[in-house]
C-alpha cells in the first residue's frame, strides 16, 4: 500500500513539475502603434501563462489597452485588478511620451511598483514628468512632495537583475534613437526561455553605432538553441521613407539588413521560423498595410512575422 502511494505521489509530483516548467510565455499588447492614436501606443505585458504576473514593456497606453483586453475576453477581471495587481512593474525603454504616457496618466490609481530603466530614463521622469509643474511626483526621488509610489530601479547595461514578484530576470542594452539620443532594449529570461523587446531604434548604419550588432552577437546562442521565443522590434516607416527622415526608426528594408547581420552570427538555418513581433507601426494613411506587404513579400530569411492586435493574447510556444 505504501509503495503504491509512493509511486502515485511521485507521479503526481513529476506531472506537476513538468506542467509548471512547460508553461508558455504570453504577451498581451495593450498598445501597438508608434504615434497618431493616443488610445493604442506602445505597451506589451509579458507574463507566464495563468500566473497573472506581468512586466509591462513600455507604457504608452495602459487603460485603453486593458479595457480592450477585457472587452475581447483576454482578461476576465476589472481594470483595477489588472493595473494594481497583475502588472508587477514597468520597463521603460526611453523618455518619449508614446512609451510612457499611460503610466503617468494612470499613476494616481496604480499600486506601488518598480520602474526598471537605464539611469537616463529615470532622470527624464524626475526632471520632466514627475514634477509639480507637469503632474505630481509619484516617484521616490526628485521634487517634494515625494509620493514614492514608483521606485526607480536603475540598471546598468548587460547587468542581470530580477524583476520583483515574477519569475523573470533580465538584462538591458543601450540603443541609439537619433544619435546621440538614447533608447534601450531588454532581454527577459524565464527558466530557459527568453524574450527580447526593443524600444525605438535606428539601424547601426544610419545611427553610426554598433548597438544592434552587440545585441545580435549576444543573442546568437539563444537563437541557435531555440531559447529565444520572440523578438519585439519596431518598424515605423515604409521603405519609401528617406533615410535622413527616419528619426531613429526602422523600415522593412533596414530590418532585413539588420537581421542579415544576426544571421552572420547564427547561420541562416537558425533564423528560419524565428518569430518577430512588429511594433511601433505609425498609422498614417495606408502605411501599415504597405509595411506589412513589404515585410512579407521580401523575406529572404524566412522570418515568421506577427502583427499584434491590441488586447489579443499572443502565446509563445
């Protein structure tokens, strides 16, 4: 009897452990555009399936995105529950409004949590947004009165850190967004699964930097070993946009140019079926349709492109 009970318990524990480790990562887009529609700006919740614990990757739109996710059945709880309890913290890539305005506007109703960023982003919050003249100081540094709801967690490039109240750890990379202006990317890890999110970035050739090349070399082993589940990367303009008017953004042609550099580190076969979620599309005229067509019709590396829809869950297998 005891032996049977032992085997039954062992089987249960093995099943439970394997089920836990087999849980997929998921992304819930709260905003997907790069300007022009204040109700749908860059914000992506990254979490583990059924954990209800998310890190927000940028925060251009929060309330409208959560409400859209509730409307579509992605969440079955209230806006307040998602904002105050499900979102455990924010990663803010840079200081432009389309990447953080939702955090600022919803700060009075939010709960205490960290803001992860490179130091220059925390300085922008302190000196430009969380000031008495602009809003109120919901941060833990800066002008008095200091309300202290958000804790600036300033990280260094390539230095690993834990994301509080989640199973995630992460590293941040510096990007160029109209050199010498900065942006950043974050590589998030959960067990052996990784997700790479880029804030706004120009191509190395245009920006005259090697920031993207540094990232491509760094993630190459993750791509070869199929540990990198997806890359969220911006394409803001169609190929017709003149290179001197890109303002630190990518086109389909430049994205392919950059991914070809990644292929030099990984080998072409490793990039086949790599999933890239296209972010920061600018909804002007028929530009989004043009960008999609240009990406899909000229895809020599056989990338699997996903065009996210606000409020609709993306499960990463």
